[in-house]
C-alpha cells in the first residue's frame, strides 16, 4: 500500500503549499460517492467511487480528493469525503470528467458495520457515462 501513503503525502503537501500561497485555508466542497464493492468483514481497505457534483471540464476529481475522515462506530463506519474546491468562474469549455476511484484504508476491519456518510448515494449521476479513473 505504499502508493496510498504516497498519494496522501502528496495531497497533504499540495494542500499545505496551496494554503501557504493563498494565505489561508484550502476551500473544500462535498463529493458524491458510493462504495464500489461491499467489503468483506475482515477487510481493512475498500474502494469508493467519487464524483464531483459539477461534472464540468477543469473539475477532474482525480487529485482533488482530500483523504476522507473516518469515524468508527459500533454499527457503522462513517466517511466524510471532500474535494479541493475549484473556481466556479472557470469558464471551462471541454465536456468534463467522470468519477474517480479512491482507496480507503482503515485502522480496523469493517466487521459487521455498514459504510455511511454525507454525500453517499446509491447511484452516481455520471451524465457523461465515463468510466472511473484510478486515483493514483
């Protein structure tokens, strides 16, 4: 799993650099997401499919997923999935981007708990019908 750790380190470095350059905190926005495949009870990782609510060019969710906050309860594991916010005045002219895959690494097995959280949906909109990209 070094790739996941490396990606998180890279994202943290990008976020800190952007915050330092802008003189403030990173703006975030919620993402829509779903669990790609229900994880086995002994699983300590699983993949979510993350979708940007904007669906426009320049809003590629790949590289914009902030490592989700994970809360462990007795009956559920709750995720808070956010993206680095984009400039809404971007004036982008291409068709847009599809969803991206993101691996969640847990500190403990899923067990019999459900995966839940704000932004979770049963089906993504994906209006362009694009296949998910793999988050590096």
